[in-house]
């Protein structure tokens, strides 16, 4: 029996992926390119040329960035969620313009879990309450937004002492529930990941792994649950990443790594802890930051080896944040604890600390962004009394907003373009504790000059490449966040660095038709960079074939290395049998993983190449 498809990828990064899923054919605005002639050898395609080629650079990808002002004001508040000490999450949930799709042309929305188990979904301008639900249980975790079934309409996933709950994001209609409550679900954060790469996401909280479409508990890891709380498994978080770059995501907890089915990959015998992931050394693998009682921080290699550890924050400590706080090109770690916020260098050396007022839980989190676009990051943090913004390099206070009160759990302010105005806002929750404030408040720049941000901050364990902006789609094989951004619980700090952008483009190489009589065709495709900044490694290219009214996915491959402006990577050889292209048309799409984009580019409209001529007759 003849195999349906054969592919050879001539770089060091190889994947093999087949799919029968299809997308509707695009309109006539797709570019069509006629292929070149056959190779020089009349009898074989073995000499097909895959050498890298140069591409023209689009200088318009260098955009001047005007530095914004620093004039923060509270733009709006809404008390409907009541007492809340969870991180507010942001994403598009409703079809506000009535065009039948939910995307970045719609108003972003905010989701908040209240302290007594209520769930509130409101518009990003604070004016409209879309729906509310109850019954999560006391002290629920931070919810999440994700498209669980790939129908283009994201869901809201929430957890609490009463179990796991999923709701249709636009209506609040229950999607599924799992009422097996767990202390892991209290005061932590649910995470959404496509662990097995099948296009259908799973739910992760601590050591628990659930089916995203049914809510059925599929596995529970046998060691840590991703919590640095002083006792039990209270306040666990959902974290997953391809730590060892084997092509499959792992569930990450403080002292172990689990497979998508909950099996232990390694257990290092350390105490459990809150976690973040990033790259802190010269190898390409991810490292794991662990914060654990009493006030300890350690860095673990991808195999669980402890690289360094130290005591920094007293008796309590919160989930860590990873970002380039001081603009030195290397990642740092920010973490709050018992009355102090500290930033640690890559090797664990303390860069600075700042006194805070959090003695209730002592394990709040933080977020990072460059609001003014001056290349200097800011840290956003909220304690029992105030919302703070610290200078990332020095810790100096840039904002102390006192319209805030919180009993605190593990929450931190989110950072997103919450109202779709093209500028970043700070979104935070309050509970009547040290003051009377409750619900949600949003801080923006009074002069409207803060840098743009995504309209998505979809979960507590937020990393940029694990969720598609504005759609809530979870990629099946996400580019590791550390290979392009190297942040965790942080916004995109590259968006304002001089306005230099990369631009992935498909470039057709050789087409060899010499073996067409044997039913074999070879096509060489290069991924080029027409931008003015390096294209990060791991950029996907997907090959589709026209099959009636749909594009059927044949394969997805990724670049192995960064690509400099004006260069391309070595060509990918696609070897196909004639039955793979029944309509005689091939479609290549770069920066595409079966519909999910991985990289923010200068031009998003030049990623597609359609070949309908020059193939086998």
C-alpha cells in the first residue's frame, strides 16, 4: 500500500504532522504564483537545491515609536463582581459588531471571579454586564479564556472549591462541569494548553489534567501541584511548556515534570512551589523558576537539577514573574512575599527590593510592561492597600494608586488593551478589606499615549505564545515563549524597542517534476525574513492541498534558527505523491500552525503562497 504523504525537512528541527481538518477556501485576494521548471537532472530529484537565498527587505518595517507620557488615571470602575481577589482576565467573548465572528474588531471583555464564588463577564469599557454565574465555591481561582472546541467562540473556564466549570463565553450557557472539588482549585489559577497537540486543549490546574471538551479528569500527577503555599495543595496553578523541546508540552510543577497523561518525567525530591518558565542560560531548553515557603526562590534546569537557590522574602512568597526588568538583554525574576517585593538577576543576585503591605496571604503576583515605549520596563503590583508601579531597573515608585483594597490571595493586575482603543490599560480587582473598594478598576494614561498591547490576557499563568490574540485559540504546537520573548506573566516588551519588526514570507525554491511518471513531486519552500528585525526560531509553515471547497492540512514544519533580515533558512523539501494534490493546487502559509499565528509581524498579509502551475501534469 502506497503511503499517503512523505516529507523530508533538511534542517535540524524536524516534525511530522498530518491532519484531515480543513478551512474554507479563501477569496480571490490570495496571491497565486506559477512554479519554476523542473530540476536539471532528467532522471532524479536528488540534486534539488535547498541553499538559503536572499530576500528584499521592507524598510517600512522600521517604525518610529513616540515615547508616551506618564499620567496614569483611573478610567472606570464597576462594583458588580463584589469582593474579588483574583486576577481579572481579558479577551474577546462577544460578537459586538454583529458580523458573525468574534475577533479583534469586537470590544474586549473582562472576566472576574468574586471571593464568594460568583463569576462576572463585562465589556472592556465597564459599561455592560454580559452575564453572571455563581456556585464556584469560596475563594475561587483566577479563571481563563480559551476556545476549547475550536468553533471560533471562546469559553470561560473557572474553578473553585466546588469543582471545575466551563461556560460559553458569549452567553454564559454552561458547557460542562465537574463537581469534584479540590483544594488545588482554591485561590490559584486554571491554565489552558493543548498538551497532546491534537488541536483540542486540555485544562491544567496543579497536578490535575482534564479534558477540555468534557471536563473529565484524565490524570493527576503524583508529586507536586505547583503551589508554594505553606501547607497542602491550596492555591495551585496551571503551567505547561515544552521544557525539553521534544515537541510535546509538559505539565510543570515545583518539583516534578508530568507528561500529558500525568506520568512523571522526573521528580527531583525538592519541595513544591509556584513556578514560571524562561531561558536563563546558553542552551535552548527552558528553565523553571520555583518560589516556595518560607520565602525561597530556586532555579531548576530542564532536567530538574537545582542551579541556584536562596531566601528572599521572609515567611511567605508568591508566583514569580519573568521579564527583562532592567533592559540588559537577560531575564530577571520578580516576586512578592511577606512585606517585600524583590527583583533577582539571572544568577539569583538581588537587584532591588521595595516594601509593600501584604501580610494577609503574602503570595500575590505581578506583571511587567513598557507603558511609555521608552525601552524601560515597569512592574505592576497590588497589595492590601495600593496598586503600585515600580521602575523595572531600580524599583523607584512611579505610581501609588490608593483606590484599592484587598484581602489578597494570589492575584495581580492584568495588562491589556481592555477597551480596544489601541493603548494599554492596567486592570485590577478589589475587595473591601483595608478600604471600601470592590469589583474592577482600570487605569490608563490621561493623555492617551501608552503603547499598544494585546487585547488578550487569558489566564494567571500567561505567556504570549500560548494563546492567539483576540480569538482565544490555543495553538497545538506553540513556539516556546522563551525563544522569542523570554517572559512569563509579562506583556510583550519587544513591541516598543525602536519599532523594528520581522516579517516572515514564503519563498518558492525548486520544483522538481522529473519523477512525475512515478507519481512523485518535490517542492522546495524557503521561509524568508523581509523585515528589519530577526525572525525568531520556531516559526511554523503549513502546507495545504485544495480538496473541494476546503484546504486540507498536509504538514506543518518549523524553522530551526533565527533568521536575520534579508535572509532565508535552508529550504524545506516537500516530497508528495500525486494523490496528495487532487485539485492540482498547493498552498503554503508561513507563521501558521494549522490556523494559529505565532509571531507579531510587520505585514500579516504576505504569508501565503499558492502554486497551481508547474506541478506534475
